[in-house]
């Protein structure tokens, strides 16, 4: 393991920052204190600091030499609506909110890299340290791109990282092409005719629609997709009915669709519309489908993935870098940045063993043993991609 010497010296300080951020979690676009903490630290390291991008986003700029080359390194600031059950002494002091995805660790590692590089000046060009709000659900990454992130801060590539508790600490994984799925949501509202449940022939039972639709929607992946294409259709909510002896007027179904390819996403939406309309016609009811595309797939560029692999291998050794992991259908709003710029998103091993709680679990806590590894990766990547001449 090659922990960068400047990072080794920063570990106790990074742990303090991480625990402070962990104790004070803030959710989407409300990361005011977290964003203030980051901006204050970056200023104290001597960086030029820009605030207010996507409300609570922060960009720190570090230049060295006359080189015009620039890269962006990105972390996320937000927490989740989860009641923390980790039992750690620095557990959330904000009831109902928790850093259950490790963005406290991501923010800390990027701050550590900024401090180290501000001291060593071991690169030539510009590094943009990008701290984005609202990664969970609300697409803060998209808002940053829409508000001109890449126009205001021109860079040739963008890099992202997420801790991965299901992979042991001391490892990295990344691949060119899709690493995480596109995230869509849908809502089906079916309207029948409410009736006495003992006299169903006097009504039109929307429950029957729900039963048929849930089964039929599963045939899209099973019967319409190429067997080597990936897709998930999950109905996750069924709302209808209030009592035993009444057939309700209306039933609402909601759920999510995950895909890697645009063509597959289009196919699933089109088949859903046909199936919903078809079942509604069969039972003589009306049904509407609202289909919303939230996050695109996270797709890594070839060249930048080679660069990410080189930096990771320099830190943990080639044998600890998995360059062909099985992609996951979870989603990531770094995808919006990757649509606008070539780049690479990597998974940073954070597991303590098979029992490590996974991200989004109330028992989860970012693994502090990964702090130095992740921060060293950032520093090494900047040194390798922006060599001093
Ligand atoms: Zn998350
Ligand atoms: Zn996350």
C-alpha cells in the first residue's frame, strides 16, 4: 500500500472532519453548514473558492505553474432521511437524518487531497475540487451542470468515487462503459367503478387490474429484452381500498425501472404503455401511466478509466484493482457530469468483512480505514494527470 506521505500526516485531522460532518448531516440542497465547513477549510488551504452553484455546491480551485490543463475531482455533500442506529459516539445529532451513504467520507477525502496538494504543489495546471449537493434523489449533479459548472471551470476530464462496503478496504473497482444503472420512476393510476364487494357485477374492480398488471409488467424483462441486455422493473407500491366489503374506485401502483442502455429504457417504457392500456381496455377501465426518467446510466469513458486504473494501482497495487466488476443497477447522479465530460467513476473498497452494513442501512458508518486510501488516490490521480514540467 502506497499511502501518499502528505496524506498519512493528515489522517487524524481527516477523521475529525469526517466525524464532525457525520454528526451534522444535512439533506438535499440544505447542506448549508456542511457547505460552509468545506468552503472555510478550502480557503484556509489557500484555494480560490466559489460557492452558490446549485444552491449549496462548492468549487475549490488550485492552480500551479503555467500549464493550461485541468481536471475535476468530485465529492457529494448530502445525507439521507434515515434514523441512525450505528451506535458510534459521533452519531447524527439531527433526528431522522443520517450520513448513511458515506458522503461524509467522500467530502473528507476530497478535502484531504486539497490540503495535501496545496502543500506539495506536486502537479502542473489546475485541479477543480467539486463538492456537489443533493446526490440522493434530487440530482444536484444535474443542477451543477445546468448552472454552468463546465463553462465556468473548463476541464478536460471529471472523476468521481464512491465507497463500496461490499468490497474489502484496500481495493478499487472500475470499468469502461456502464458501471451503474439509469433510474426511472413510474406511477400508474387506474380508475374503475367502486361497488359493494358482495355485488362486484355492479362495479369495475381496479384491484383486478393491479393483479394482472404486476404480473404482466414482469414479462417485459423476461420476454421482450434481449437475454444479454439488463433491465429491472419493480412495482414497489400498491395503494387501494379502505375496508373489507368495498371495491375501491381507484388503485395506484408505483415503482422503478433500471437499465444501462437508452434503447432498453425506450423499449421498457413503450411496452409498459402498451400493457397498461391493454389491461385497462380488457377490464373496461381507464389507466394513466406517468413515466419519469430521473438519472441516466453512469458510463465511464475508455481513456479516463485507464487513467483511474493507473492511479488506483499506484496506491493499492495492481492486484487490488478490479477492472471488470459486475455493474450495479443502483444509480448515481455523477452520470450527468459524465454525459457532459469524459471521466471515470470508481468504487473504493470500504468493507470490514462480510457483516459490514451496506450503504443506506441505519447501522452503516463510513470506514475510516478507507480515508487515506481514497485521498491518496485523488492526490496520485492529480499528480499523474497533471505532471509538473
Ligand atoms: Zn446513497
Ligand atoms: Zn452515495
